């Protein structure tokens, strides 16, 4: 008897959930012509499906992960130089930045191992960063051309695109590390640091968006996407600092390098999703503004 009642309640709850979902979907569909923001969300979602935004984000995430491999060698070389100048300096630096015990121990071990081969690691890392940066710049260029529905064109060659890709990536990492250090030494200014870092992220991505393909759109029309990237990146950073850092430490102890790699890939995919969403947001807002201007004329 009790099992029959439980099944009946589950079926009733399932029917109620189905009705609520249908009613919510119908309400959103009805509000699309009336509420401009809701209609914009639906247009962005349709545009994301049309350009295969999920695949574009996966491509960016892969390039970012590929770029992080020589970055690890570059960091190891830097740790080797730091350890050669002062014993234990790399370990103290990692502790000052607020990293966990497991990360500090890994840094200490890597710096000791890299001390002898630091010059070789540095050369390999620089070549790898250039190669991965060139591939990453091509991918970002292609993604923005898809988002803005622009015709394909031969990508710019030379050292400038990989240098800009690597420079922007280093700047973002530096901002994240600086924000974490400021929160550690001045916890009372957490909100001020958060607001400042959002503006810094947004300004940095606005500069990158100006260099990436966007048609003949003025740079002021790229601000919404930059704000989206800035807010989303800082939100991800706060979540990783206050929540994921402990999860990463436990996963590294439980699953080893595979757990850490999986967490890093998920984070890179979310960053890539932000980049794709920012480009689609800017393109959609610009096209809708142009359509309203033409209809008003």
C-alpha cells in the first residue's frame, strides 16, 4: 500500500513539474516580443546554436590547455632561477600568494628539480609558448569571425598574434594572482578588490576585442561583451579561491593528476564559453541596434 502511494505521489509530482515547465516556456515565449532583454537572450541562444557555440568553446579550451603546457615549463624554469638565487625562495613566494600546502610542496619539488636544467626549460618553454600562442590567436580570430558572420580571410602571420595572445594570457593570470594576494594581505578590502579586478578584466578584454575581428563596429559597442567577460571571470576566480581550491587539493590527493587536469579543463571550457558568449552578445546587440535604426528611418 505504501509503495502504491509513493508511486502515485511521484507521478503527481512529475505531472505538476511538466505543467510548470510548459507554463514557464509559454510565458517566456509570450514575453519575447514585449520584453527586449528576453528577446535578445533568445536571439543569442539561437545564434549560439547556429554557429555551434559549444564546439567553438571546446576549440578555445583546447588551445588554452595546449598553451598551458609550455607555460608549466616556463614556470618551472622561473622556479629554477628563483631557487638558484635563494634557497627556498620559490616555496616562500607560493606561500605568500596564498596557495594550499599541496601546491606549495609541488612548487618546492619542481623548483629543486628545475634548478639544474632551468636554461633548457626556458628555451623549450619560449618556443612552445610562441607555437601555442600562434594557434590560439588563429582560433580566437576564427571564432570571432563566426560570431560576427564575417567572411573567411587569411589570418595575420608573424610574431605579433602569438605575442598578443601570450601577453593577454599572462596579464589575466597576473591579475588573478594579484587579486588573490591583495585579498590575503587586506581581507577587509575584498569588495573593493573584486570591483577593481572586474574593471581590469573588462578593460583587458575590451583591448583584445578591438584587435579581434568585429567588422566596422565602433569600439564602444564592444563594451557589453567586455563587461560580461570581466564579471564572469571574477566570479569564476572567487568560486575557485573559496570553493574549488579545497576540492582541487582533495582531488589531487584522491585522483592524482587526472583529477586536477579534469578540473582545469572544466575551468578552461567555462572561460571559453564566456569568450564565445561575449562575441555573440556584441554582435547581436549591434545588429539589433542597426535594425532599429533602419526601421526608425
